[in-house]
């Protein structure tokens, strides 16, 4: 039996309505559209640190040179504006800890301003590709690491063809066994806009890229390695690291900087090493 065009349209509309009714209602816990003139410090802490982990090569600073909001053409397709985290070359920068760095970048978090237990955290991001560039969108608990639990929703280390999802906790941290490399299809890469999310429940964590499931980890699977560290409140972090152990373990570069080849140093010097964030959203299942 053949259906005419009108009948097909009606069936599609009915199907869509049924799916909408079946989908659980989501309540917004946190939303940041980055559409103001400056970053909202009632929502975000801007970290200042000159003691880095993982042999990273940057110092994090509170500066408009590394962290700022843009609109229009500079937002590169983000309708209401975007956050830019930018890596810059600053030879010989000395931190308050009297450590010297040749690179500056930024890291922000919502600690004590927005923390949540269970729910879905999503960010829409666009990232420069370059070996050793190490941006991340992640969740972290309070207290000692790794016992506090860490959910890495998105990490990339310069290979534009993939991003990674990972969990860290007691007995499964560092080079964690709970990690997955999500490969993009051939028509896209990290330099284009994508949404990165994690659905977090008491029993599992489901990672997604552009609403497509990439990696699912159950409580049972985690507990085969160590204690499930994901029943406590977490806060969000957005950061842009440079070089360090994770990138170096993949690109094997040690000169001119650990994990950062000259080509990426040139990219940073040219002002082209950036992370753009269109928006960040946290939701929880609500009542129908």
C-alpha cells in the first residue's frame, strides 16, 4: 500500500508527538550562554596557578588576554556570543610560586557556586587542532583526588580526529582503564562545533558527542576496579592545558617543550590556539 505525501507527513507528526510525550521532562539546573560583556563571576571562578600537574607547560592566569567573551563574527557561529579560552606565548612569565613559564592560558570552574549530584552536563565547543593542545570539559568532586571522583566529558590532545571520555577514582586513575577514544566521522573533527555531554545517574555514566552515545560505564564495571566515586556533588571545569604527560604519551614530543612541537608553538605565537564555548547546560530529570 502506497501512502501519499500528506499521509506520510501526518504519520511523522504523530510519531514525533508520541516521542515528545514519552521523553522525560528535564529541569534546568544551570545554564550559561556566555552572552554578556564579561564572564559572570557569580557563576565561575577563574583559577590562578603557577604550579601545574602532569608536566603541563602553561600557567593559568586571570587575564583578558587568555579569557574573554566575543560576539558576532568573532564568535564563529555561536549565535549569542561565545567564551574564548586562548593560549598565548609569554616567555619567562614568573608565577607567584616563583615558577617560570613560556605559556599562559585559562581555567574556570563552578566550585561552591554550582555543584550537582546526578544529571546531564553538556557544552557546545569548537577547538583548535594542534599537537599538544589539551583542552577539557569535566566534572570534579570536592576533596582529595582521585577519591573525589572525576568525569572527563571531553578531552582532546591535538589530534583533531578524536576526543576521549574517561573516569578517574580510587584504583582507576591516571592512565585509567575507564577511558574511550571517540572517533569522528571523516567529514568532521574537533575544529567544528560539537556538543559534548555526560548523563550521570546512581548506576551509570553515559558519554555522548552530538547526542550520539560514545561510551557507557556502569557502576558494576567501575567497582571491578575500585570504589564508585560518583555519588557526591561535582562542579564543572573548562580549561585549556598545553603539553604535558597525556599529549606527550601520544605525540612523543620532548622539544622544544614537553608534549608541544614547534608547529604548535608557532600556532600559539600566531594567536590561533583557541577554545570556543557557545554554552554550558546542566539538567536533571523532572516531573512529567
